């Protein structure tokens, strides 16, 4: 598998400084103390991690459903990455995935079997997980996958 790359540059001190990042495909943005730890304008590393986790999980679930013979019409995943101070250090403590899938011709039991085999592919940090699923309308399923990261 290929190695993907990105870079980041930070200028200045922590609270008054600013940074930028870019990926090899042109993805890029600006970030700051305010955009990361408050509600300021700009992006932040946790937003990028959430986007990566959502994209990977959607793709993995699509693959699992296809292998089951029940190709999804669409899979939408929203990820929330929570950062908190743990032992005076910013720490990612939770990744929540809220997934809505439209899968024609699938029953709850088959969907449960297919989706239970899929886990977020992020294996960077050991975690505990809890999963809940509920049907929202015919041929559309929604569930929340919560992932808590171990605190050091």
C-alpha cells in the first residue's frame, strides 16, 4: 500500500501563533490555538482525524456490504473527535461515528452481521468501543459507533 504524505508549518508561540498544513493532493488549511482548543476560525488536527476516520469507515462498510451481496446505495458517516486535557496534555479521548446507510434488500439481521464485522480502521490508539444501531426508515439504517481512547 502506498505511503501518503502531508506537511505542516507553525509560526510563533502557542496562543499567538498560526499554522498551515497541506497534503500531497492539494488538501490544505490554516489552524491556530483558537481553532484547535476554542471555537476560532480555521481547521485543526482533530477535524482531519475525524474526516479520515469517517472516510475509512464508510469505505470499509461499503466493502463489507458488497462482499455480503448487498451493495449500499449510499453510506454517510459523520465523525466527532473529542480532545480533552488529560494529565495536563491535550488528548484525543473519543471518536464518535454516526452512520446512515441506504441498503436496498437487506434485513436487520443481515445488516447487523455485515456491520458488526466492520470497525473503524484506525489502529493508532487502543480503544474501548460501544455500538448502537436503530432502523430509521425502510431500507435506511442509522447507527452510532462510539470509540473512546484509553487515557494514559
